[in-house]
C-alpha cells in the first residue's frame, strides 16, 4: 500500500482512476440494494399477503426490517472503525443477501418477518459502509461530488422502486422481488473484494456489548412507539407508556455507560463538535420530512387528483428529480470551492417554503401546481441530503469516521420513523374529523381504508362520499405538511449556526486552519495512507 499525501490523494480522486470508479460503482450498487428493497416490497405486499396470508401481521414485514436496520447501524460503524472497513462492509452484504434469499423462500408470514429482520441487519451495514468508505478514500474537498452521486442513486431508487416492484411481481412473481438482490449483491462483492484495498485493523479493545445492548433496546422502543402509537395502540395506552419508559431508561443508561466504556459504541466526545451536533439535528429533520412527503403525496395524488398507483409514483418525479439534480450540483460546487454553508441554509429555507406550499393544496389544485410545489421541496432536500454527511465526517477525526457516518444515518432513520408516525397521526385524525363532519357514519368504511383506497375504488363510491373523502384527504395532507413546514424551520435555524470549517484540499490554509472542535484536526494534518 503506497502512502499518499493529501494533495496526491486529491489529484487521484480528480482523475478517477479505473479502480476508484469500480469501487464507486460497487458502492452505488450496495446503496441501491438498501434503498430499493422497501420500495419494491411495498408494491409487492398485496400479492405476498394474498399467497402467505397473515394480513394482521402485514406492518411487521416493514417494521422488522426498519428495526433491524436502525438498531444495527451504530454497531456496524464501530466495527468498521475497530476492525477494518472492507471486512465489515462485505459481511453486511453477505448478511443482506442471505436475508434476501431466505425471504424469497418464506412459506408463511412469520418466516418472512424473521428473514426481513436478517435483511435489515445487513442493510444497516450497507448504508454506513458506503458513506464511511467514501470518507476513507476521498478527501473532503472531493467527497461532496461522490456523495452527490450516492444521493442521486437514492433518488433514482425512490422513483424506480415502485415501478420495478410492480413489473417484477406481475411478470416473475413476488419472490423475485427478493431474489433480484442476489446477482446485484454478488457483483458488488466481487468488485469490492478485487479492487478495494484498505489497511487491515485489529483493535485490542473489546466490543462494547453492554452499550450495544442498551442502544438497541432504546432504538427498538423508539421505533415501536412511533410505529404502534395511534394505530395498534392509543398514544396514552399502557403498552405505549411502557415502551416509552423502557426506551428512556435504556438511553439514559446508554449515555451513562458511554462515559465509562473503554471503546464506546458511540463516543460522546464527537458531539462536542458544534457542526456534528447540528448535522445530526438537520439529518433527523430531513428524514422526518422526506419520508413523510413520499408517504402522503402519493396518497393525495391518488385520492384527490385521481392518479393510479403507478402514475402517483411517476408524479413524484418533480420532487425526486429536483433532489437528484441539486444534490449533484451541491457536490460539484462544494468540490470546486470548498465552501458548503450556503447549501444547508438554502436547503432549510427551500424545504420550509416548499412544505408550506404543499400544505395549501386542496381539491382544486392541479397536477402542474402540485408538481411545482414538490420541486421546491426537492430542491431543499437536495441541498441537505449529502451535505449533512459531508460536514459530519469533516467534523471528526479519521478514527471516528465510521461512528460519524453511522450516527448521521441513524438520526435520519429515526427522523423518518418519527415523521411517518407523527404526520400520520395528524393526517388520520384530520381525515376522520372531516369525514365525520361531511359524511357522518356513511363515510366510516372509506375512512378505515384511507391508505389503501385506489382511484378505481374511489370512483365507485357514491358521489357524496367520494367528495367528502377527497376533502378529508386534502385537509389531512394540509395538516401533515403544515407540521412538516414548522419542523423544517428548525433545520433552517440549525443551518444558520453551522461554522464553515475549510475542507481538506480547499486551499493552502485548509490544512493549517484550526478546527475549534468543528473540523478534523487530526485528519487535516495526517497524510492519507490508503489507496484503492
């Protein structure tokens, strides 16, 4: 392994040698696997339930995956820091592929839920590994460009997931929704094994098992509260209160233990960096807003604007396309100038305005108008998606790169859980209230099916019920997006306080610039000892 100075590493990244391009392609395939899976499975779920039964356990097919992903994310980041990034990343790919193969062979809903949890364990390592390996290979000055590409893959996965899932299910059967991961994963494994050469690490310290257990319990409790609250159980029910108590106790115990552990899963010292803490907050809000928007916009388009399920996915193109383009542009500009603060500030402002505009939609809003509003939200999210990861990584030392990547990913995942739960609760309550006002008892069945009523089924309803339901969904989305806009204001405020620490490679002063707790002082003065 040749030792390179920072400048040489930056030059190599700029030239994009074949080995770097191959590794990046493999990383993008891995990220696509993690992002596509839930999007594809969502489309295939009606067919799966029709064959396996177990409708009452349907939500657990998604919840098991999400829980396992969130709970394993911090552990994968720490394992990469302690024992080497390449080995932990390849292990996560193998676990994901095993879970995919087993899910495709599931014979009942219980097996499918268990195998989906195995998939989720691997998915946590996929997302963390991609970001951490980019952090290892590419200097921060160049990193924005490549992380912009990863954001583009995420956006394309959101666009193509439902279409791919529908096509596979219709022509090959739902089991191929899982089997399709295997050839892609094998390609990524071969490329990573052959081309990626990272220094081998062997930490003398033991894994912080107690910290991992406490964090897992805390995260599991949080996700279950946000998943079950207001749906399976009332928010004030004994079960939800118990979960909240368990979650709070576990997380308090986790924080206490991290100050004493020899090799903590989540070193608390990284939160001394103002930028890292702010990026964690912004990442949480991006997750809150993004997954809420991708959940309620198709529902509005199908219920109010009369779009089919497939078309509603395509109608998200203005938002996802704007997000893709902006993330790429933000990465390029950051690479060219070394400056990045403008993007989180602009992203917070655009996201706030865009969500407020979405909250103004009603039963008369045209698809063109809603498309413009979605594009504004997409521009905002594109400015924030990968800049949060870039700044977070630039705020810690190289030895904590995996922890920084996993923490940022974890906060975004938790944000998505809270966003779907809280926005969903407000949406459902508002829909029920409006249906009660406009259709009284006759609208009860439509209200119960508010998440699954197709355009054809809607047209079959009596005119009065259909009109009431459309007004109810419109009112529900108004409330959900108004909350999203209020939450997005917090991202804007947090962005204002970001300190623009020069990225490595941003000029002759960059390497000598004091970090003041917000940069990467060790990394800025240490040559890159890594080649592909």
